[in-house]
C-alpha cells in the first residue's frame, strides 16, 4: 500500500524523490485523523433525539448503522448518502402525488359538456 501511495505522491507532487514516502505517510495519517474526527462527530449525533435527527434527514438507526461500518470507512459519508437518498425519494414521491392530483383535478374554466341554453333545450 505504501508503494501505491508513494507512486501517487510522485504523480502529484513537486517534492524531491527522497521526501515522497514521508509525504505519503503524512497524507495517510491525515486521512486517518479525518476519519477519526468524523467518527467522533457521528458518535455525538447518537446522543441527539429522534426529532432533531429528523430535521437533518436522519434516523437514530442511521447513526447506529453508520458507527457500525469498519474503521477504515468514513461513517459521515454513509450518513450523507443515506440522507440524500431519503430526501430524493421523498421529493420523487411528492412529484408523483402532485402529478396524480393534477390529473384528477376538474377544470373549472372548461365549458360544460351540454349545458342548456334555453328552455326548449330542457324539453328535448
């Protein structure tokens, strides 16, 4: 894995060749620290009540499932995807309901199909 990271650092870095492995290790440590920081933030979300979590598009089970991912994965990324997925599904449902309601509405400005114009039409 370190060889891959060094190759990646070579490709994107203007560092001397001697410092590239050190830079690769540094960036790996930075990614690990970021994941740990995000995991702590998600753990703090576990203390929030269900109503507050619903305001940001999550459920308590989402938070607990995100904390159950392996340590090498970022739980905040999972939460973001789940929240966006739920929001897009809700918006699609609203669009479908609106389309169905639009189809079933009676147009008030449309002329009546066979309204009598005078009293002779009533007899016929």
